[in-house]
């Protein structure tokens, strides 16, 4: 298992998640996005590999929030039932 696999396993254990949790959580889940940012910074995983491994649909779906985060313009909706997650990467 490479560094990316070990890092994913460690993060899943820290969150008390299983592989099933990755599958059932929404593709835009804030925790998944945080993990994607960390993996992108610390490994050589491609966006396609990250999206597939984290069950986040496609490379394009993952690229958009990562790009917006880099620009500092990521804003998530805040509704009646939503948590204010404007700084999900901090």
C-alpha cells in the first residue's frame, strides 16, 4: 500500500469511518473535500484517482471546489437546515 492508501486509511480511522461511509456520504461532503485537499497536497494522486477513491463522482466535480478554494472564493450554501460551512478547509 502506498502513501496515499495509508493516509486515506489513517484519516478514515480518525473519523471512525469505513469504506461504506465514503460510498454513502454525498460527493460534495465537506470532510471528503478536506481529505481531497490533504491528499492532493501530500501525495501524487491525480484528480481522477482522488475522485474515484473518495467516491466523489468525477474529476470535474472535484476540480471545481479545489480551484475555488485556491482562489479563496469557495462559498457553500447556508440554509435553514445547513451548517455554515464557509471555511471548510481550515
